[in-house]
């Protein structure tokens, strides 16, 4: 290999960045690195976000069974609202039901028995998806509850009493917002901060001249070679686990198409379930992926 190619290879290694799912599980839980996560939230929520603290719950505890398939983080912003960020690496059945449950759980976790409903916090649920959740031409989807007049088409405004005053509030100020980021559907040249973040989520690339909120800090704090050798080894194992599981799932899809019948699909699912079990993948996760009963 000539010196020019070797220099290029070394530069690529030096500028290699850690995947966002790993960063959320490890580095971005540190207060010193909140700037990266705040930039991400600012871009995808369309408003300046400041994180006050990270919140603990059963759903965001690290576990061996969940070491590569799903990671999440829950934060409180300076408005007292709760933001859930979840990354799903592989296909999961009933995903919409899962995020609905997660939002409901977050609401109930942070209101005490007997508290006024006024203390219910608005929730933002952001899902970074690396699997095909369904049909749709966009890479970014947003959903929320709206009350629209069936005949008049106007939005209902709710009057509530707060501190002895009548305050008008839109349901959008109360009800959760859901954002689905379909990483694999992004295929644009990155121009806007949103597109630059999509590039990083998909390919792990960050422009050297980026001004996108959070990405300039990510360039400094999420470099592969800034980790200890032990952390780099654990990170490499994480990537291997993701690739192996995706290979298994791709095989399952291929075998299912080739069989062309329900019986063939069931057999393919069973065979792949055996493979996943042999790899030590959690049984509940296998059930969700293949649809096979425990």
C-alpha cells in the first residue's frame, strides 16, 4: 500500500465515530456530554432543548439481554417535559404498541398517587429505527393527538383553571408527541442540520465543517479512538452482535419468501429461532422477532 493510501486509511480510522446507540448507552449519560444529546433533540424537535437531568426507570436500565437490540434514554428538559429517546436496531412486532406503553409508563412513573392531574407532564417520544416499520416515502414521521371539529374542522381549545385564572390550552400542549426516524430510508445529500444528523445516524459520518447543533461536539467526544482499549473492545463486540442478528433476520426474510407458503415461513421462523437461541439471544426478544410462542 502506498503512503497516500495508508495516510487516507489512518485518517479514516482517526475520524471514525461511535454509533449513536452505543453513545446513548454509555457516553451521553454523562452530564459533560449532554450537549450532543441536546443538539440532537433541538434538531428533531424543532426548538432549543436544554436537559436538566436524566431520569431513571425500569425501561432504561441497561441489561445483558438488551445489550444490542434496543437502547433508550429518558430526559427532563427545562420546561419540565419528559423526552424519551429510543433506538431499535432490529425488527420488533407491535412496535407502536410498545412506544405507547412506554409513554403511558413514563406519565404514571412521574405523578404520585393523589397528585392533581395538572402535574401530568407532556411526553416526547423519539424513535430511531433501523428496521422497516412499514410503507411510507419519508424518513421522518410525526404524530400527535388533535381534536378537530367533524363539521367545522376547527381545533378544540380547552379551558383550564390554573392559579385561580382561566387558561386556554390546545391539546397539543398536553398530549404526547411521537417522532419516528426511519434511518435506512434516508438517501439525500446532507445540506440541513437535520440531514447532517441523519447522515451520522445512518453512516456514522460527520462533516468536518459541520455547524449542526450537537454534531460539532460529537466530533470531539464520540471519536472511536478516544475510548479506552476495553471500551473499544466492548464496542466492537456490540457491532458484531448487531451484524450477526441482522444476518439472521435477513436469512429469515429470504427463506420466508422462498417458501412462499405459511408452512414454509413457520419452519423458517422456527429454524431461525433456534439459531438465535444458540447465540444466547433473550427468549422474549426471539418471540417478538419471529412471532413464535415461548
